[in-house]
């Protein structure tokens, strides 16, 4: 069942009611990658579905990883760069299932990302770990 971690009273709601989330009240959580924190807006652990804000500190690099399903990212501020290009503030990128890349943020970024399944990390200290 989908939920928002830290959203008070959601367990009392009818399963078909909307969930209104005060994002500023949600805590930032650290991720396995130093320099990237996240706020989970909605997740469904059984399926891997995840919508989250990610805050990248300047100079952060995310190790080589594979998108197990389609990943979508909209950049609210800053930019994210990989070997194929850069997605900057107000722009959007989606990556197909099976896409592999390193991602970095030279100047920092705030993004909202949508995952159908968690990323699969392919090298470094994060091999086999999920970003969450």
C-alpha cells in the first residue's frame, strides 16, 4: 500500500481519499550517497514505486547505476549532468529501463524524481544497494 512517511493521520483515511502532504514538514533523510538527501513524498514498498525530492550538494556524484524501470526527473533548481547532457532548472529528463550512467551536480540541485523500481548500483560502495 502506498504511503508518505511521516504524514500524520494517513492510517485513519479511507483508502480512496487523497493524501495532502505539507512537504516543508517532511524531514530530509540521508541516502547512501554522501551529499544527496531526500524527502519521500510517496512510496509503495511492495512495488518499488517512489516519488521523492532529492537535494544534491554542489560537487556530488552518484555512482554508476542502472534504471531498472523508467525514471523521470524534473529539476526545480540547479542542474544534473551526465555523459549525455545536462538537465537544468525548469527542465525534465526521463531515462528508459536499462539505461546506465553516472550522474553529478557540479553546482547543486533540487529535483523531484519518479521511480517505478529502485536504481541498481553497479560499482563502488553502493553495489546492490538501493537509493533510499
